[in-house]
C-alpha cells in the first residue's frame, strides 16, 4: 500500500532536483517544493507525475509547468491540466521552446482554447471526410489545406485549424462543411470567370468593393447551392439562424432575388456591385470566409497555360494510340477533335462527349479531368485547345506532377516535401509525438555483380533442400476421402458400407471423395536492418539470407516484399525499397539485394508503422512482418535509444498487432533476451547465435512460422 | 401465393422484364444467338447485366439457367456427379449439362470467381464444337440447337488472380455494359422504384457523386441497382437520407471515414 500522507518538502525537492537536473540547470526548486508540500498526497502525485513526464521532453517547460499548475489546480480539473500539458508539448514539438513556454504562461488563453478543442472541430480530424466530400461533388480535384483564414486559390481550399463558433461539435462540423461547400461553389459556378482584379480596381476603394462583391457573389452561390445541394442549404440557413445573423438589408433582398436566377453569372454580381457599392455592406455569413483575387489570378494563370499544353499533348497521344489500333486509316489527315455538350439544361459536368473525326471516343480519366478543369475556368473548351500538339511542340514533362527524388530534397536546405509523417510514442510523456518522424521511401542502388548467383552456388546443397521442403508446403489440392458429399463416389467407402448393410449394421453416409484446395494466402514483409552496425559480415549474411529466402518464397508462391530501414534523426527516416509486394523477383530485385549497404542508425518505430500500413493494403488471410535485426533500436542525438527506442518500437508493434499483423523478429544480438520479449512478446522472436548460420536459419524460421 | 417449385429447365421468364436498351446490345445478342456464338457480358456490378439476360431469355423464349459462380465451384458442380441411392450410384446432371440437353440459356455469373478447372469444361462448348465432355460418364454431350452460353465478368476488380484468360475470352462475343446515361438512369430509377422524377434525379446525382470517388477510396460507385433499392425505400416512406445510408452508403463501403463523407454528400443533397 502506498503511503497516503503528503510528501515532505525535502523529498519533493530531491525528486525535482533529479528530474530538472538542477546540478546543471541551476533552477530554483526550494520555494516550489515548499508549495507542493502543502498539497494533498493525491494532488502531489498528480503534479509531480506530470512534471516528471514533461521533464523528459523539456526541463524548462516542466519547471514552468510546476509553477503555474499549482495555482490552476484550484481552477481546473485534472483532466484539463493534463490536456494543457500535452498541448504545450505538442507546440514544443512543432514550434520550439518559446511558443511552448508561452502556452504554459498563458493558461487563460488555453482555457478558452480548450473549449475550442472540446466542442470545436479540428482541421486534422475533419480533413479526411471533407476532402472525400469535395471529391464527391463534381468539378476539379481540389485539395484541402490548413490556413489562418478561409479562402481558395481555385485549386486548394484553405480552412482554419479550429472551427468553434458554434456551441455543439456537430454544428461546428456543419459550419466547416458549409465553408468547404461555399469555396467549392466558387470554383464550380464560375466566380473566377471574370477579371476580378480589374473590375474591383475600377472602384475608388477596391477593398470596400471587394467586400461588396464577395457578399453579392455569396448570395449568388447560395442560390446555386440551394438548387444543387438543398440539404446543405437548409443546414446553412439553420447555422445562420442559430448565430442570430440578420436577414439582408432592404435593397440586398432585391439583389438576392436577382442573383437567384438559375442563369445568373459572376457578371451579374459585378453589374449589381455598381449599384450596391455606395451603400452599407451586410455582415458576412458565418461560412463566407475571404475572397483573394490575387491568389486566384496567380494560380489560374499558371493553370490555364499548363492545361492548354497538357490537353493538346494528351490529345496527340490519344490520336497516336487510336491510329495504332486502326492502321488502315488515312495517315496524313490531321485529326480534328470536337466536344459535344449534351443539350440539357443542367447537365452533369463530366458528361462532355469527345468526338474525333465525327466518331465519339471515350477520353481517359486524366483527359476527362483536364476537360472539366478547363471548362470550369473558361466556361467552354476553346477550339484551339482541341488541336493535338505536333511532335516535339511541347515538353509536357515540365508540367507533369513531379515526384521529387528523396536525395535531391536534401540538396540545399531541409524541408519536408514529399515525405510521409508518422507519430512516435514518447514513453516519458506517455503520449504520442504528432507527425514526429519524416519518412521517405527510397530505392536501393542496384549492384549487378552476380551476388545472387554466387550465393546460390555457395549454398547449392542447401538450395536444393530448401526447394524440396518448400515445394511440399505449396498450395495443393488434397483428396479428402469418406466425405458426406463430394465430386466422386469413394468406392472403398461404398464397398464397406454395403458390406455393413448386408451385415445388418448401420450404413455410413460418408461415401464421397472431395478435392480440397488448401490455400496459403500469406503476405509477408521483411524489414531488414540497414544500420551502420551491420557493416561487414553481418551485411553479407543478411544479403545471403535474403537471396535464399527469395528462392524459397518463389517456390512457395507466397506474396512478399523486402524493405530496408535506416535513418539519422527523426527528420531523416528512410525506408529502402528492395522488393515491393507486387513486384516479380527479377534481376533488378537481385541487384538491389546485392546493393544493400550499411547506412546510418536503427530507428524502428516509423519503419514498422509504414510497413504496417503497406501490409494492411494487401488482401491476405495471414499477414506477417518479419524484422531482421542486429540490435536494439537506436538513433543519433535525439534520445531514440535505451528505453525510449524500445518503448516506441513496442508501441508500433502493438499497433501492427491490433490491425491484424503478426510481427516476428529474427536477431543476431546475443543480448536480445533483455529487451525482445518486452517488444515482441515471449514467443515472437528468435536469436540466431551464429551470424554464419543466418542464411540457413531465416528460411528455416519462415518455414516453421508458416507451416500448417 | 404458394411458392412454385420448378426444375431449372422449366424456368421460363413469363412476363416481359423491364429493360431499357442503351445501344445495340439486343440486336447483337440476337445475331449471336442465331449463329450459336457464346456471349460475354462485361461491366460493373448492378448495371443491368442479369436483367438483360432475363430480358433476352424472355425475348428468345428459352429457359434461363443462372449459375452464380463462387470460388469453390468445381467442374462437377456444373457438369454433374454420381450420387449413391439405395446402394446404387446414380448420375445427376449439373446445371450446365441440363441446359445443354434442354436447349436453355446458361448464364454463368461472375465466371472468374470459379475454380480454374471449370474453364476447361466450357471451352469445347464455347467454340464451334458445341459439345460438353462428361468425363465421368465417358460421353460427349452434343448441345441442343437452342442452347446458348453466356458468361459475365467484371473487369473493374483489377486483380491478377481474377482475370479472364485470353484463351477463354477470345471465344466469346463481348458486350460491354456501363451505367446508363443520366437521363436514362433517372427514368429507370423512377420506373423501377416508383419515386417521382425529382427524387430520381437526386438519386442519380448522388450516384454520380459516389462514382466521382471511385479510385479515391471507393472500389465502385453506387450502381443503378442500389439506386433502385434506395428509391424503393424512399417510396415506402423512409427518409431519403436514411434510405441512402442503408441502401447505398453502407452497401458500398465499410470504411468509417468514407461512410461519413458519403453520408455528408447525401445529407447535402436531400
């Protein structure tokens, strides 16, 4: 039983001195210990627990927290204080010490902010749903991003980090959805089909004109939404009513009426602007956001130029393809494309029909999207867009979305372009660090040196044995006898049954034979340690093991992938592709296995998390994640070693297990007994004591693992 | 009404099924049937392939024997097998053999799902030999003149394991099906489910929204069949948003985020 009497200030001081490393930091803890000593034991435990947890992240924050938390214990419940501490640490992770200290000091603002967090909706939580929502609506493929204010540049919709104007969370989500829909409506119903900058600068106060115009345009778009998405429109009205937003002023009702016509365009809004400009502008609707003509103009100019080129190039490609299919057509005549709009009042956007030389053709998805996007910008497809580009006229590679080479990203300054983020478990904090690991996939440099052939020769006896063993494990049709139903009569059983019957005993009804297909249906990813410590013979043994393993798995027919992992600090976590799950085992894969070289450190959490995600995309009954490793998780300079690394790896493995993956570890670290049972569980690892035996063992372990 | 028990070859489609032609598929099927060519129907699920087969069976006045293929369907399930009755073995024809004898239309739905050995059985039926080898009886069964083989296949599921082999597909006259054009789909939904024109229009619009999501999280958008289901619920007084949730959203995905997004789309629309 724990002692329930309060700790003495002396004991508190000793603890604080240890956690806050007073020896080096010279922080004053005397007064603090006295104040804490006056609290009840339960409060002391709570407070000191948090100080200890925060101290693992940053000592300064922990110190400040201790000082501020004492006074707030009376104001807030403990759950809120915990949330406050976590929030401060999140800010520290994202923005550094100074903003985090600000959070600690401005407890009051946090109390208000935490109201936003509890009732409001966070961008990161609704982002996924809203993005799918926007993609479901017709039109261009829009992106969603977080920003200070609500606006669009016509390709990306920007939404705030937190929406919390309403009391209830579901209303806040509805508000968020309304904002998204209104921005979408701007791109869909042609708000940008006029030169807004020119039109607005014609007024003496262009700021004011912009406000008026935006409000007029919002009226027009609202009526578009009311026709297109009546359910949402009702919701939008409800939100406004709940916020007590007043109905438009007298003459604005007239504008609204005029803009509600189905054929009203942005030009009608501009026309009415002249009339509305001198007057008062009504307060904006709660979902109105901002209109930024400059951002739009910039984005549009680039897009229009790009899409014209892309479309013409793609059409040229299409004609090429079609001609190849029908070589007897006359060659020289240039192809003429036309588009036909179904003559219907409210046709769906992507119903455009593409006609080549009077024959309708089905455009591929990318061309269809281009056509839609161009139509949104210009209202129709100009004829000169439909002339296929001549050979060499454009270099489209300039405009295709580029996948940046992970190595190139590192030339120059650090940034996070093209990377995937993974959280990491901080055991000291007992909480995840959000988006902590910056992960990139890279290809292993191929080395064509015949390594795999040499390995096969070296282990030729073993290879033969492996093939035999694994062939025996392959999918096959087994003939089940004495079944109650089946394809064929089991004569043996029938004879016996008839004999039984003449004998007077009971006749069995199990008289049939049935072929039963036993299906393995296993997908496995091998996660290979490529840290610097594998240099030398461990690396050789690993590569040999992989060659033999591939040989065996090819015989078996299981689906498998091989990835190497390494990295330096959380900002450079790298996964090396050796074989993707759907890639055949070919010379390139062999050359990549040969090209596996020791890299940097052993950060494991991100690798497990990423491979778990990949494995979860595969359809298989049994999924395995097998790690080949030579030691504990360990990374350079950011605390990823010892308990921290082990706990994060353990957490990542638990996540994998929860999603239905069986993790397993094969290691050559003779001290593995000390930490592997904790990470993988008592039975899910094997220590190979001799590196030399690794090639044989890995395959053998796999056989045991997956044998029925 | 009492349920009738029919043998497969007695199953004639008696009243004209509702079918809207989208192109020349009826004429092509007619011609193929006259020339004893087998037919392959391609297209996403729920776009009217089975309905088309019923319609053609009615039109040609032949019994329709449908086999829905599953991954445990073997050749003997199609051709037939021996059973033991009172100490004797008795041969029982499978649905394919029955159709061949009776001159019915045999429709193998989702053929790629079946085991590989079933393909071998249909090959000699699908070319000009038109015979069904019955290995276990040691006989060849010649097809009745009225017999017709039709199979369906959904190329949307792009899985290496579930692809139709060239040697199989090149024996068939292929008809491609897709979701009907907007106008027609509205008409079909209204007619089949009994909702009014505005509601049918909304449902079709909703289907297009989900079809926009194909490839970004959804394997398939909502099919015409699902629209009809939702329409029927609505016509019986279910709230449209609830009907779309049960009849469409839950049917096309299990992913909770996708469900929520589809749900937002339908609540915006109705």
